[in-house]
């Protein structure tokens, strides 16, 4: 790729490993009657040949995503994580804490102050710096990590939580690639970045969140030697088994994306030709890349139902598919409701019994593996 320098090590060499084509900013939901073409930008993942950081290649200016309601799974994980870090003795009483938050919300500060930590005031060095899905939102990865390292008090600990690249690869989570998310960390690449910032890993914890999330604790080189512990070595071993630095392995995500998109398109064509009515459920930003990759328009999917009042009178970005209210489930009496939000099946079945009462069914677009929709039809 011309002109791209790694966001971490500034190295110029790397591979384009995933290309989802031209995509709108994921939270750009226009009004349904806005006929102007939506602005689109290339959505591509690049793997650095030097440090191994998987990253967003192009850098469009996108609006900051609003803080939404925190999913229950995130809240529970935060409490679990703080508990495990405390039991490891890494939360000093009356210690100063700085939090680098995610624009999506999910602050741990309340949990940490309950444990006796004190939020830092302007520029005060911190004994604990917490970064929960924050660093990935920085276009300049090296600069952002250096800023965190500079804020550590002597003996301080940086806690970094990230969705593991090995998880993304093993689970085919190509949909994790999003504008505004600049980095997709393997533990191996993150440790190389930490070394450049004068930090080294001490220990780590794993969580089931998003299929596999890690929280890594790192401190200054100067604060003692000591090799990474067994938990860190185990994450590195998993990286090695998965092949997180191998462009050919990451290109598997491209295959996963194409298969998912092709299956969706073909399934919708078959449903339409059989005269069966399909609507979508869940106007989630994660559905946008899939709909565009699958070349789905309102001829194939006439509407996406969403319960959020904020999404009404809008359409799915980059498509002509309108977002409609749940009342349409009764009006349209669909044969199938295609669910775009994972893990919500039980909830929507109970919230909208009218779908099955009138002979319709729910299909989770992600719960089915590749070919799943095919078997289902
Ligand atoms: Zn690099």
C-alpha cells in the first residue's frame, strides 16, 4: 500500500488482509427520504509486516459514536475484571487512577473508586491507568500508548483491555472491522508496542466477552525485571497457534465475509422467488457492512424493524432499506424475521409473539454458520 505507515511502529511494509469495499460510516443513519448518495469510504484491514499490528488502513473522518446503553454483559465483565485485578493485589488503596474510556461507554471508574482508588486530577501521575477498549480508537497508536505510559507514576500499572485478534480470526468475526476502530490487537503485537513505550507485560486475565477478550497489566521496564507470567505466555501461545502475524491466516476473514454475504444474498433471492415475505430486525451498525457486501436492497429486504425511537424515519446507511417500527410486524405478517443483532433471539421472541402466532419465524443471521441460511431454507 502506498503511503501507509504502521500506526504503531511506522513501518511501511504490510499486507491488505481484509477489504469490505466502500462502506458508510457505521453510525451514519440518514433519513429514509434522503435520496442523496451516502458518503462511503474504503473499509480495509492492513497487517504490519514489522510489528504485526492489524489496523484500519484508511482514516476517514467519522462522527463519534454516541454512548449507548451498556449491554448487561459489559457491566458484568467490568465487575468481574475489577474483582480479579484487586485479588491480584494490583489496586493500591488510595492509589490514583486515570481512565481512558471508550466512546461507546463502559466506565470502570465507579467500581475502582468503590475499592478506594482516587480519580486523578489534571496531569497527576497515576498508580493505575485503565484503558478499556479506549486505545483502539486512536488513529496514532504509538502516540496514544506513549501518552498513557507518560502518565504512569513510578511503580504504576497500565491495564489494557482488548478484543483478541486470535478470537476475531478463530470465530470469523470479520464484522469487527469498523471505521473508527484503528487497531485489532494480538497480544504479541501489543507487547511489541508496549516495549517501544518502555513498558513490559506482567500478567493478564481472559474473559469470554465477545468470544475472547484479554486484560493485560504492564508496568515500566524500570520498575523491576521479571518475565511475563504464565497467563501472558498462554495468550502468546494462543497467538502463535492461531497465526496472528500470518497474512494468509488473516485473509481467511475475507473468505468468511464473502461466504456470509453470498449466502445471505442467495437466501433472500430464494425467499423472494418463493413468495415468502422477509423483514430484518435490529438496525444495528454491524448489519450495514453485511447488507452492502451482500448487495441487499429493499427489493430483497423491504424493511428493518427497530424498537428504538431514535432510529425511526431513518434508513440503513448505504442502502435504500427503511427502518420501521415493531408495529409493522403485525401489519406485514412476515414469514421470516431476519435478526441482525446476535444473542437477542430469546428476547425478541418473547417481546413480539405476534410473529410466530401468525406463522412466522425468527432467523438469527449470525447464529447460522456459513451455509446456515441455505440449510434453513
Ligand atoms: Zn507496525
